[in-house]
C-alpha cells in the first residue's frame, strides 16, 4: 500500500517535517525536479529510497535558469500526474514551493552561485546564465531540505558536475549521487522535452544515442583522433535532420579537452529538432597504452 503523500509548499513547514526525522536520527534523501515526471525520475526516486529512510521530491520550474527566448512559460507542467507517480513510488513529501518562496526578494537581486570553468562551456556556451540559475536554485533547495544525500540523473552530465563542484566548494554536508540515464527501448534518453517531438521527429530522435554510441565504440577500440570523431558525430546528426549545438569528447572528471592522461571520457551532445533541444551523453573508457 502506497504511503500518503504530503504536499508541502512553505519552507517553514518543510523544515518542521525534516526536523522531526532528524530528531529520530533518520536519513533523508532528496530528488529535485522541475516536474512533468516520467520513468527517468522514477529511477532517481528508487535510488533515493535505497539510500535513506525518507525521500523528499521537489517540483519547481526555476525561472532563473531559463533564457529570454526559452520555454519557461511553455515548460510542461503536470501536477496531478506528478503526484500520482510519487504516490506509486511511496514518496512521503512533495515540496512544491512558489517562486516567492525561493526568491523572496525577487530574481534580479538574489545572491547567485557561479561555478567558474564549468558553467560557460558546452551547454553553458549556448545557454548563457543557465547553469548559474541551476547552481543557485539547487543550492537554495539543498539549504532548505538539508538532506544527507541528493540524487541527480547522469543525462544532465554537465549539470551533475556543476552541482558536485558547488556542494564541495560551498562546504555543503550532502552527498551528491548520480544515476544512470533511463532510456526508451530505442535508446532515446527519457526527458520532459520529448513531449515536444512530433511523430516524425520522435522517429529520428534515437539517432542521438546511436551517434554517441558509435563514438564510444571507436574510443574503446583505440581511436584517439577525437576531433575526427566529433566531426563525424556532428555530421551524422545533421544528416538525420538535427541542428547541432555541439558534439564533444571530454575528460569525464573535468569536462576539459582530453589529454594524454585522460582515460575516463564522456561523449556529449546537444541537438535541436523542431521545438525540442535534446541532450545526451555516454561514458567511454580509453584502452590502456600498449
């Protein structure tokens, strides 16, 4: 039987619930989301439940991370479906604050969190200010919830690295855990923005994972001309009908260009089709030198 889901909007009420659990010495896991939940979010919640006695999920569409021409107003919001899914997963608390709860003095004058060296590359180069908005809101949410562990998806690999760096640099006592990307049977990474895809666009969307996986296989077979692999991946996606922001091979520990010591790599891409901007990545292990 599913637990009763408590929906909390006000930070003071959330703190009281957390304090009750803390007094008992019980662990708390946190999954921050922007709603429009799907099976990928479900995998994050399931992992969180393995790590703590209590799971809190937040739903908050953060305006600070959207650019002026992006889809904040149109971002899919499905509150009743979200609650139904969370109930089925036995989540105890849904934290659903209003914008004024997160930005009590407004967005323009709020303190902001920057992560130099990570926030302006890859997706950050195409979405200026996006990762500042992400790092700021996640820091606020972590301070409100004060969990022992917070769980994020690896599909947003750059975001995961930025949050890990922010947590370390700001001395936040929380463990950041990444969870492997949940995929459709044809390889497409699950995403709320997949709802933007028309049927003919959905049919070609799996080309993203296919291009990434070809690059991974080449790297693990010994290929080291990363520029050529990046060009091949970009061209493959363009031929499939995508507008490619980037197709890049980076050191998975730094997101910098690989060097001779880089053995743990990540292949990342962001590509647009129709209204949707889709991101994905795969990890690749460079074989040891003979």
